[in-house]
């Protein structure tokens, strides 16, 4: 017989106490990161009820169960408020699976190794930018695997969105109206090249003043194909990115104003540039960061969420809503510890957003839920991601070193006020023949996808 050393709900109380005391070390029973460095097994860092949804809910919810309107109240405090309403009143269901206990499944391999190698070397300067202990731009991995404050937690999200040197996502998108019908359908490609803060520790072409180059171009339908945008991010997070767009109707490139970050890229879509990775704006154009809570939470992070082997294009199935096509089928698991972070858009006087709240997995520093509030302080939008190691019981996608790769697999961007949903996934390929990949593969991606000339060429092709 196993004698429990800790009473039920010890883990929750310990996380509340950590928040109150400002303790930054991830883990409850033991510091998490030494365990990750030694064996990648997180089980010794948390008590049973933070690793088992069945234990935490006293048997009311267990792996294999489905969260519906009938039982969602049991886990209400472990979902963001929009996800709760989706299940409670809109017909969404959420499948429950076992918690991930092997930390290697929560990162791209090179990014995790860079985090371990460089742990302890990151510093925030007087302005709030991240530099190494020798004054250089960040050299890869999470700069603050155990963030002591909101600025450090946000740095982990901002400096390397996709956690690869280069990422290119082929994205099919559906935009669902409040009547449950598909109002718009798009295909687009999202490309991002980290210049600094790369997992390989290099600075691309020596450009230390830049953080990343990012572009997006639409490939379908015909009336939207060719719309393309380019973001050039500076390393100094006080500076606004240079934003350029090519609109086929005008057959020219134009520079957009900064507040364009809070508007749809194309008609009908609820995705804003500001939403990307819950960190779509330079982190010092937002402020008043504060960690408001640490708690267990439910998030879509397990390998089954990647549909390789189940679908030729890694596609997802939809359900719920008025016409049975509003929400992606998803598999959630218990995350033992999330950091709940809030911030305000201090650099955008006319921003339609007054605040954002982000739930961040303390194990890998990546967000598992994100909502924004309008200027009145009312809940406005959610931006729900699913992440996964690209390996399941049917298929595996490996990186150049033979390790299973890792990335996002779907997003649901829900404007709860208008009840409009944009749901899209990271597909194997999309219209136009573009494919998802996580490396440059010897191609000159900069000149092909990440310059003003490139987006004009992509737009007019």
C-alpha cells in the first residue's frame, strides 16, 4: 500500500502560495528544471493531483472522458472563460487524455537543448530588453525557463515564436459566422525567420539589430490570393515593426500604420497580427505585466492533436455550433502548473484592446490559452492553440537530427461578442503548393519570401 505524503489539494495550495510569495521556481515538490536536465521526467516535481485529472477531480473526470455541457462545471476553473462558454452553451466537446510527463515532448529538440545550455545567462537591461551576461542578443532557447516576473515570462513567448530558426506553415482556414455557416474560406502561408534568439545560437547575416522577419501571403480563394504582408521586427522591443502589405487590387506595396496590428488581415477572419503566439507585438509596446496566478489548467498539447497518419494533410474534423462545424475536435490534458499573465497595450493609445490574459505552461514557457478584453473591459476574443510533438501512434515527422519535431497544430480564434470563429490548422500543404517545414533546407527564404520585393512578387504571381 502506498502512503501519501501530501493531502489532497496540497498542489493547488502550494501554487497559490508561490504566487503570493513571488516564488519563480517551477515545480511544487522539487525544482522542475534540474529534473528536466537530468531525465526529462517531471513526475518528481508535482504531487499526484497535479499530474492526474482523475485525482484532481476526485474521479469525476478521467482520461478517455469527454467534457460536454453536462460535466464542464467540474473543470470550469481549469478552462479560459470563452472555452468554458463554448462547451457550456455552444455544443463544443473536449476529449481528455493523460498528462504529458516527458518534457522532451514539449519542445523542438534543439530548442530544449539550447534552453538547458543557456539557462541562467539571460538578463533584462534597464529598458527591459533581453541580453546575455556578456551583453549580446539572446543566444537561443527560453531566456527565463523559471520567470520571476511578467516581463521574463513574456520574453519566453516573444523572442522565438515557433522555436525553430525558420518556420513555414501551410494553413487552410475556415471563418464561421454566427449562424454556423462558413462565411469565408482561405488558404495562406505564414513564414518566420529568426535573425537573433535562434536555437543554433547564431545571428543571421550578422544583423544584431533585428529579431525576426515574418511574412504572410494568401493563396486562395481567387479574390484574396496575392494579399501579402511583411513584418520586420527590431531586436529593441520598444520599436514598432515595419509593416508592409501588397494588395492585388492596387498592384503596389504600401506601408501600414502601427495600429493595423489590431485589424483583420482579410475580410471575415478574426486573426489579428497582434494575436500571433499571444505575443504578436513587441513586448515593450505592452506593459504593466503581472503574474496574477499559478494553477493547474487544461490545454491541448498532446501528440494525438497532430493528425499526421490520420489525415493526408494533417487535417482536423469540426463539430458543434449551429451547423456542427464551429469547433475543432481537440484533446486536452491536465497541465500541472500554468502561469497566468496579464498585460496592457501601453504603446497603442487607440488600441481596441484594454488588456490581455495569457495562460502559460510553466514547463515549456508556451501559452496554452489567451484572451483579450475590449476597451470597456469586457471579454472580447480568445486565441486557443493546440501544440504537439509531431509523433503519434500512426506517424512521425523528424527533424534533421532524427528527433520528432514539435509545433502548433491548430488555432481557434473566437470573437465571442460577434460570435465569429476563425479556425485553421497547420497543414502538410495548402493551396498554391506551399508546404509546412521547420528549416530553410538550403533555400534562400529571405529573398524568396521575406522582403518587400518578395511579397510583391508573391502577390502578383
